[in-house]
C-alpha cells in the first residue's frame, strides 16, 4: 500500500468542499486527518473561551464523521511546524495537504513548513478553501489592494465566479496503524470551574451537519426578509452562519452557490463580501488586531482606563437598555446581532472613551464566531481607524438606535427585561450621552491634527 497522505485541518472543520481532503483522496493512499492545537508558535493568537468551547464540539463532530467513513481525527498539541514533521515521520507520510490560512504568523509557519517538508522529499500542496477570492487576485488598476469596500466588491464580482463546491467524500480510508492521538477531553477546551457554557449549549450545535441544516433553513425561511429586516435584532432574519464560516464547517463557496439563485441574495452575498474584505485587509495588515490601520489614530488621547466602566460594559450594566441587552446576549449565547455589535462598540469607544482594543479583546473571548479578521476589522470600522470605516464623529446614540431598530422593544425585553417591566429597576446610566459624546469629539481633534501617512 502506498505511503499515507496527511490532511492538516485548521479552520476548515468539514468534509464537504474541502480541496485539501479531495487532493489526498485523489492520491489513492490512506489518509491521516490531523488537527493541531497550537498554543506555542510565535504570534498565534490564543483562542478565547467561547471559541475553545466551539472548537471542542466541532472537532468531536468531525472525528465522528471521519469514523463513519473509515478514518479518524488525529489530535496533537504543540508548535505546528514541529508537530507536522513528527507526524510525517511517525506515519511515513509521503504528502501533506492543507487549505490556506491568511493571517501573518500562520502564513509564515506554513511557508516555512512547506519548504522544510519539500527539502525532505515530502509532497506538499496548499489550496483555496476559506475565501471566495484569493487576496492577491483582487487589486486596483494600479496593482495595489483596495481600501474601500464598494470598489473592492465590484472588482471581486468582475473576476470569474467562485468555483463550484466539491462533493462530500463517502469513504475516507485511514492507515492500518493510525499515528497516536491526544484525547480531546485532555485538551481542557471546555469550561469546568465554573461551567459557564450552559447558554452556549442551549443556543448552538457545532459541527458540519447542523451547519448545513442552518444554511438550508435560512435559504428556505429567512432570506426573503433579509434585506428588509436584517438590521432588526429581534427579527431573526440573518443567517447565523458566522460561527459556521469562522470554523469552516461550511465553506464560503458552498454558501455562495446555494444562495446565489435565491431571491434577495444580492444583499446577503455582499455581506459575505465584507468577510472577504476583512480577510484581505488582514492579509495586507497582519497587525490589524493591535494597531490602528489609519496611523493618525495613534494620536488619540485615550484617558487612563477605568476598569469599573469596562466591567460595567462587559456585564451589561451601563444603564442603556440596548447596550445592556446586547452585552448580555453575548455573554449568554456567544453571539450578538450585528446592529447591536455596532451600538455596543460605539458606546465603549465613544461614550466610555475606552480604547477599541479592550472591546475587541472582550469580543474575542466571548464570541463563538470570534474571527481573526472580522473582529478587529469591525472594531476598527466602528472606531474610525479602519478600512472604509465609519467616520469617528458618527456616534451611535443608543436610545435612538433602540427606537429605530427595536421599535417594539422585544430585543430589550428578552435580554434586559428590567428595562421593560413596570417594576423593573435598571442600572443607572454610567455616563451622560451628550457630554460623553462631546468629550470624544474633543479628543478626536488630536487625530485630525495628526500627520497622515
Ligand atoms: P449575516 O447577516 O447572515 O451575514 C452572513 C455572513 O456574512 C456572516 O455570517 C459573516 O460571515 C459575514 N458578515 C456579515 N457582516 C459582516 C461584517 N460586518 N464583517 C465581516 N463579515 C460579515 N463577524 C464575525 O464573523 N466574527 C467576529 O468576530 C465579528 N466581530 C464583530 C465585531 C464588531 C464590533 C462588529 C460591529 C461586527 C463583527 N462581526 C463579526 C460582523 C457581524 O456582526 C457578524 O458577522 C454577524 O452579526 C453574524 O451574524 P450572521 O451570520 O447572522 O450574519
């Protein structure tokens, strides 16, 4: 029997439309499905708590599906470049395949590993599986990357359409002797003391089969109303696919091809376009989570951090109904509606005058869809320091936002009921909206005066 191939799974925890897996099966040799928990390689951002919970369950689901098809998932922990080479040596593998990653440190690891394995005579190939358009293929007329969304998305749509998704394999033959695997339970991805994941369990079922069911339900039940109702947090009109795309339980190609012919798909697909734009931006600015994209924002005079204000925001105790509702939805379910993400982020940055990076970190820790590009990209968008960002002087007024997008108060009633109950006693407002907004605008004067790159 020929020497096995390794498929290194990363943020693509699925069997359908997995080009690296397809390539391994085409080699006609046993397949070793490998996942590495890498908390050691330099620059790799440690996962947040909610993400670790999701990862645990998604890996368990992937392993079960591989076993139904004759394989299994090999779990290893450690710096990825060392671990992959160990598994190649253990298994006598002749080929290693993966779908590409686009973050800076990840690309560096992958490029180094590719060169080292090739030097050892191992075949290596990488594939496009996580984005619809490879970042180096979308350029302006001058050959540079886009910094504004609309021309970016127009340029994407002018390229050949995203390829059709690959079918899910029926059989995935493993080697006679599988390399040793860690036990998933030993990774400690689930919270124990205390177990705060009850709300996550009540809300989500990680794994590819549930992801496919959600996609179908969205396409048959919700997409018609998407354009009209996507901004209303209690309407249930959005797809809830963000964690599925974050973990690659669905590929964007699958979502694209299944949605493209639906009535009203344009608006929905353009949101997938924002995901592409965020990832392309990260590709060109790998330090998106830590540095202002517009460097003049480095001159912003953040006051010393007030930990009590940050904590009140995190706990949903700001005294503003929609902000508190959103922060509690996030804490309980690991998710928050997009409109409310914008309102809560604006409140932190522009009313509490807290640096966007603190908010980004909290979302990183608590979102099940915490995404290496989408999260910092959107925080910088709200802060005004990002690509094609909302102007800094646009300060969302949480009361007006609630009256516009939660007219009947259903969202607040669900997540912060004391604001709606006749005898409810909501927290007192942490800040005055008018004066805190003015303080933010005054601080912004420093940015306006700062030299631009
Ligand atoms: P839908 O409206 O159904 O959209 C479909 C898909 O398009 C989403 O699943 C997502 O993959 C993509 N998408 C939609 N809006 C955006 C956007 N603004 N930017 C990038 N991609 C988008 N999204 C994440 O996936 N992970 C994050 O960590 C994340 N952090 C955010 C932080 C802030 C401060 C803000 C304002 C937004 C953030 N978003 C993030 C974007 C957006 O809020 C979520 O993608 C969306 O709410 C997910 O719900 P949905 O799947 O029902 O979206």
